[in-house]
C-alpha cells in the first residue's frame, strides 16, 4: 500500500485537500444560512420602561444636531433683536 504524500496535498481518496474543502464549503454555507434563517418567532417585547422610552427618544438622526444649531441661532438672533430694540428705545428717550 502506498501512502499519500501529504506535503503535496494528496489524500487517500486521490483528491487533493483543496478539492475536498471546496466541495464541502457550499454545504456549510447552506447549513449556516438555514440555521440563521430558522423559523423561530421573535422574542416577545416587554412593556417599555421609562429609561427605555427616554433612550428611544434620544435616538438622533443626522439632522437633529443641525436643527438644534438652527434653533440656537434663532434664539441668539432673538436676544440680539431684543437688545437692539432696548437700545433704540434708550436712544429715543435721550434724544427727546
């Protein structure tokens, strides 16, 4: 009996080790896909706790920070406008 030369990748069946792994690879991929897509129902969701609702409310979108910046700018502009109106009134009082 002649033993296969393992250094050259020979096996007892006459196929190389690479050929064996290539033929079993699709089988394993199919098994993994089936296991991942099993028909298990999703886990039941419990009632949301206040911490979870606060956390869900704090989920940000890319535009949330821009909206906050825009609101801050509007608030600053309102303050500046109020100060300008006060200064205008003071100037009017002084010039009369």
